């Protein structure tokens, strides 16, 4: 890799670590600080809560998808006129 590409690789790795920390951070903190029973209760409540949200919001998502898929496409922007050629 060239010199400038290493900077991009480092930036992408840093973003991946940040994303992992933000998405799995609560689980990591829970594992480090709570007993197994608390972790189990937390996991159960978390999964049931997300299941409930999916069951409530899925019909809304399906209705909006059906509605917006029937809308006509937006008209294309007119093309800019070509500049006249000079000999």
C-alpha cells in the first residue's frame, strides 16, 4: 500500500473499533460488572423488548413501503444545453 492508503486503513480500523464499542459496549460493561443472573434477565428483557417493537412497527413499515412503492418516480432533471463548438 502507498503512504496515503495506510492513513485510510488506519481510519477505517478506528471507525470499526468505535462502532464495535458503541454497539457492544453495554454488553461488555454488563459482563464486567454484573452476576450471571442479572445478565440473563437483561438479555431476556432486551430481546423481548426488541421483539415487541418489531411486532408493533412491522405493519407500519409494510404499509408505508406499499404506499411509497406506488408513487410515480420523480421527473428527471432537464439536461443542460450543450455549449456551441467553435472551430
